[in-house]
């Protein structure tokens, strides 16, 4: 159950476009809160709220040195979400492959039936 709760927090955190933009920026390397806030059209307190959600999900960690809080992405958390998505994709690809096989077999049966009727 803990893995499911972690995954829920991850997807909740990534559901917001502002948080995704922050994660995208942090994927290039660590950044201070003010660096993260600079391109965003929201207040610093709003940036801090978004960071709290990202930290609660485990996607982002931060450390304060002096007056500067530096944020970093934890790729392990994103990897677990990526694995979950890949597993779903694999399941659907198998189902679609079976459907394609069935449709091919059905088409071949129809071709054989039509050939038999024409004789």
C-alpha cells in the first residue's frame, strides 16, 4: 500500500503545470527557490506552496544554506512513476497485439470463405 500512496502523491504533484515546469527546470540541475520562481508568473509564496507539494511527494528535495534554499530532483521517485506507466503500456500493447492477431485471422477466414463461394 505504501508504494501506491507514493505513486498517488507523485501523480498528484505532477498534475499541476506549474509544478511540472519546476521539475523540468530542476531536471537540468539544482536551483534556488528564486531561480525557480523567476520564469513563473506567480508570487514567491505560491512557488513555496508548489515546492511543498513536490517535496511531500518526494520528487524534490531542498536544503537551506544561509539564506538560500536550493532544490534538487530525486530521479528515483520519477523512475517509479515511469515504471508504472511502462507496465500499463506493455499491458495495452499485448492486448492490441492479440486484437491485431484476431483481426488478421478473421480477415483470413473471410478471404477463404469468399474464395470458396466464388468457385
